C-alpha cells in the first residue's frame, strides 16, 4: 500500500518533508473566532435520539461535555446510511470533498461521521491501515510547531491526556506498512470545525463520534482517503 500526498502538500517545503508538521492536529482559528453557520439549526433536526447521541459522557476517564450542536451543521451528525463501495467491510473511507468519514459494513451500508480535514497545504490521499488505537492519548507537538509556537515547549515530551489535549478522547494511528504516516483520526470538542478544512492533516471527529468509531473499528483495518477534487497526487512524495 502506498500513501499519496497531494501536490499542495509537497509544496509546503522544498524537500516535501511533512513529517515534522503533520501531527500538529491543531486548527487555524480559535473556536470563538470561527464564522457562525449561515443559519442556526431549527429545533427539528435535534431529536431526542440525536441529543442523546451527543450528550455529555460523565463516566469517561476525563468527562466529555455535550457537543455544542448550535455550532454543528445537522448534515454532519452520525448516521447509518446506504453506501455502495468495492471496499471490504471494516474499511474506513474518508471523503474530503464531502467532509465525511465512512466505516463500511456489509450489505451496502456504512456508518457515516462528519469530519474535519486537512487545511490547504496539508491535504493527502491514499491507502494505508489503522495500526492501533488509543484511549485518551498523549500528544507530542513536532519540533517545527514548537519553533512556530514557543509556548508549546512544555509539551516537547508529550502533553498528558485530557479533554484539552489536541487528540481528544481517542486516536487511531495510521501506518503504511511498518511506517507511521503521522496522520491520525482523533477527537475534538470543536463542533464548529466539523465539515471544515482546518487541521494539519489529521481527520477529526466529535468526541462522541470518535469514541463510537474506536469501539467499532479493528486495529489493522484498511483506510482509504479519497483524493480532493482538482488535486494532483504524487506517489512517494513524503
């Protein structure tokens, strides 16, 4: 299996050495400064079932607050959907154009999650696998990020788990063969960022959704990240 990185990602550095930047898993904007939705959701989409799906999870190791549904476009709620694909059941498919992540089941069905994806310059596409999973993972900022944001120096050897950790409640680690791609699927409490291109290459889901995915996907499962429309890809760019 080969990871393909987009041409935009290659242009980030003259040597295309993205490995120092990709696992930042941070956003380009503070949630307080994020533009609001063009329309606030009416009460209709937020049924009792959906409110329960995204309710607070006080029994987690670090209690998870309820998702701020006022900042979430209703189209990005977790759903069981019809999804035709030639990929085998258990595969994770990320569609960066529609901003969805699919966990494929049998019989033409999949669980669909709303996702935040890599911002311009950090997009990627290709095939790999989920090597392993972690509950409440440690986050270690790369050296390049620490140079840009010296306040992160205190986390050079890892930020302890917690609700404010950039990886959130769960992380799924993406490898190609025995090589860590440095990309992750991870949790976030920033509901406004779901459906947006805001990350440093990682795929982010709401805490409640990444916990659900973590419980249902197996280590070793294939992952396919579809190419963005209009993006050329480079084989072996990284």
